[in-house]
C-alpha cells in the first residue's frame, strides 16, 4: 500500500480516484464485526476492550475492516492520565467503518478528556491503559481509513475535569478529542459526522485526505481552543467538509461571564510538533454559521508554515461574532458587545513567529466567500502571500489586514467593514517585513450608514518607524485599478505613510455623498495617474513627497471640496494633464519649489469665478515652471467657469461623443476616449471601465463579463447543505428537489 494511494500530489478530482483504489482494496479485506467481540452498542456499557479486541484481530490478520453495526459505543476510561484509553490503532491497513452514515456512534467515557480513536505505532498502557502515546517507537504505519461513523460527545462538560472551576467556559483537564493520527502514511478520513466534541474533532499529523465530513457544534467546550480539524504536518488535503453550529455554554453560565464565547477554529494548521507544516490544501469546504474564533488559522508557533492553498471555500462566522477580525482596542465598546476580542473573530488569520527563514510563506487564498475579516501579521517574517478573487463581507473591524513579501491583493470584493477595507501590515519591518506590494482590481464598499470615518486602503504606521529604519519599502507599493465606493462615512480612499512612496494608477474613489469633512481621495502618493476622485469634501489628492507626479487624473470636487490637487512643502512636483471640476478654492495648490503645473484644465461649472492652479509661493518664478508672470499662478492651463460656453458637464473633452458629465456619472474617464485601453472606445464598449477581451458577454445582457460583479461564485446555502447531507447519506436523492 505504500505506493498505492496518490495522496502526496492531490489535485481537484482525485478524491474519486482515491475512493476507487480504496474500494478495490476493501473487496478482499477481512471484516471484523465489533459485536462479535462483545461490543454491545447500547450507549451505556463501556465497549472499549471489545472494540479493541476487534482492532487487534485485524492487526494480527495483517489489516482489515473493523465494522460497527448501528448502535452507540461508549469508549475510553474514567480517571486521570487515560488520554489514549479509547481505540488504539498500531498497525497499517486498518479501516474503521460504520454500517451506514449516522447510525453507528462512538461516545466518550472519559472523565478527564481523551481521544476516541488514536493511531500511532506504539502506546504506553502500563500502569494504566492509554497513559501516553510513544510514536517515536517502530516504523511508520501504511494506511488508515475511517468512514461512515459518528463521533459525538453527549455531555462535553462531564467528560473533562473541572469545567468552570478556574476559568469560565474552560476545563482544568483535556477535553474529548475525536481522531488523532501520528506517523501514518496515506490517511483517509471520509464521510464521518462529528458532534460537540470538546476539543479537536480531527488531529492529523501525517499525509492524508480529510474529505466529506460534517462537524456540528464544535468544539463543544467554548474556551478549549479546539478545532474541527487540526493538521500538523506535510501533504494534507481538507476538502468537501461542512462545519456548522453554534456552541452554547454547556452549563448555562451565560455571555456576561464570557463562557459562551467560543475561541475555537474550524480548520487549523499548526506546528506544535516542532516540525514544519506545508503542502496543505483547504478547498471546497463550507464553514457555515460557525461561531468560533477563526474559520481557518495558520499558527507557526513552533516552526515554519509553507505552501498553503485556501480555495473555493464558504467561510461564514455568523452574525453575533466573527465579523470583528481586527480593530482598535475600543472596538468592542463601540459596537456594544460583551466579552469580544476583535482579533479572535477572523474568517482567516495567521499567528506565531517561529520558523526559518520566515515564519510563513507561500500562502494563497483565492475564490473564497468569507463573512468576517482576515488578519495576517509579519511577526517572525513573511514570504509570498496572495489574496485574490475572494468576496469578503463584514460589519465592524477591518476587512483584509495582511502582510507579505511579495504581497498581492487582487480582484477581491470587500464590502461592509466599519474600519479599513485593506490594511497593510509589516511595512515598518526591514528585511523580514512586507515588500513588493500589489493591490489591484479590488471592488471596495464601505459599510452602509457608517458614522465612523476611516480610510478604505491604509497601512499600519507605528510612530517613528513607518517603513523601517531605512524609510523604504523594497519593491514599492502599487495600487492599481481599484474601485472604492463609500456607502457610509469615509475619510481617505487611499492613505499610506509618507515613506511608502506608493503609486496609484487608474483607481476610482467615489464618495457617493458620504464624504467626511476632512476626506481626501489620495494621500501621500508618489505617483498618481489616471485616477478618478469623485466628491471629496476636503482634497482630491494630497502629497508631501518631493518629485511627486500627478498626471491625467479626473477630480470632481462637486462644489464642496476645497482643492483638487495639493502638494505640501514638496519640491519638483509635476501636475500635468489633469481635469478638475468645481473645486471651491484651488484646482491645484503646490507650495514647494520648481513645480511643473501645465496642460491642466479647471472647470468651475457651478460658479462664474475661475478656480486656478496655484503652484509656488515665492513669487520669483522659481516656484512654478510655467509661471511667466512670476505671480505664483501657473500658465498653460485652461481655466473656465459657468459663464463660458465650453465650461459645462456637456463639454466632451476627449471627443468620444460622451459628455464629460455623463462619463463621470457612468464611471468612465473624460480624458481618454478609451478608458480601459482595450481598443474599443467608451461608447461602443460593453465594459468600458475594465478591459474585456473580445467584448465577451456570456448571458447577452449587454454588460461585458469583466464588469459583472459576480466574479466570485457564491454557492447557494441550500446547495452546500444538500451536498453535505447527500455525502453523509442523510438525504435521499428523491429529496433534492423539495430541499432545494
């Protein structure tokens, strides 16, 4: 069997191959019925030794199927130091299987916690059975399978010691665990049900596949820190699983004592064994109405985590918790929540600072739908991170708080967060921090009706060390083709520390009537080109960088904003080819020396007064390159007001037959005739703001595919639940139509 099961390079679609190979092997395997060895399955009698006898018989036979008829099998011993006193599997080629999904249950008999099914080459059973495991002895096992069984804790607080004795919602001993596997090649855990187990339902420390299982109300002890699935090793796939349910305090202590707040994880990648964990795929799972602390957590507490792919999952942490991933210490009071910890309610996060050369790298998160924020700091160093094509939905707290080197945040939809939608971490760290940042093609909506004003895209700025000791972000920061729509109060659309020297290209920042009185579309940019900023109440864009460049931007100040473009005490700034509508004070105001403010246009459509470009304040001619009169106002710019025939929103600056005002309303750019540069002019383009290859329109609705906001597929909740029930055999195919 060593070379027979292809787990080490599992890709999409290989589950069927694995099951086919497994089925072929089972056709000739000997079956050992646990009731033939004395197991009663009555839910009261302790069946541990009888079931173990069946397992040992399969061991002697060189492997086989240990069969559980429908019933309830009580496993594990009472007393301390009996953690591994459940079923012990010490030989490869063993399969544990229930008669049919849901009808054969394994229940705990522990009083101090324990593992219902443990797989390891050796256990220490003297002076008491299951005292410890000793997986350092013997050879690795060849293959283990468990399927069609239910592992359920019918009284989580009774099966551990000292619940609530020293800490609310926690035990003084270990809690009930489901399956724990060590030093075993080719593990298959498939089509099982786990319900209310106090700690980890599955702990896998070996290569394997966890496929098509359902986890309910887990972990059953709120403050155990447990997980539905915890993996600690290499070459592991977690796919097609369902995690759901809210865990109430088992003894009814209540939220005011913090016990009902669950700090568990749905899926956790750990390094507790001290070795690296990597080559792990978490794909096509549904974490639904889960009230734990994390949907997916990577913890490099003891060593490095690498090469993790998190793809095509639904991760929904519910509405009472799980939407406050990261935020200020005052956040809980602001939203009136009792006992919340903002960083413990994340759809996805990583923690820990161990490992070499960095604590985590090669993390890819793509095409997931998440209700709840994400958080990943740079502690211990960080390598390649990509966060692409996800849909992130929240309420309080921040959306995506991430670090990486390089870091890519691209083509995501981020909606409804009270704080920053994208928050860059690790820019303050030299060598091991964030570098080579690309934030591109994201659609961002702030929270509807929000009264707390924050930036949409921002960065962590520790006092005095914003970008490390050298004040430089290696590889730079590029913000490109993002669309920010304010549905509630918003300060800056994009605001990174002065040292970041970021470039902002072809972004849209639309305040939509929700501008804070100090709102500025872009702050502290080094290069701003092709951006559109709509209706800020303060500034269109502002920077302090010497040599900053602002070119070909369209800024509509809507008659309420003060200045279109501002340069603060910065020399050698270029302001070229910009179009500014209806600023109240200045179209541009640059206070440094040698500014080049030329070939711009200022249109004051709401007043009969010209709104000028003012660049340079010394009056000597050195302040503004185009200032022939040395009066501090640049020449070679077009100024007009409401009294001029060509100074209205009906004027067509780019000559594409679309008036400037109509282009601003439609989201296209009044300066070029082809906003998205795809060789199709705006009036003829079915997706004028995003390049759409071949004008593709799969549903013939007149809107190009690239402009459809349904870029991230959202499986219906009923479909996900039906798929899970079908997999577990709980719903016949005849029931699909009525359930859908």
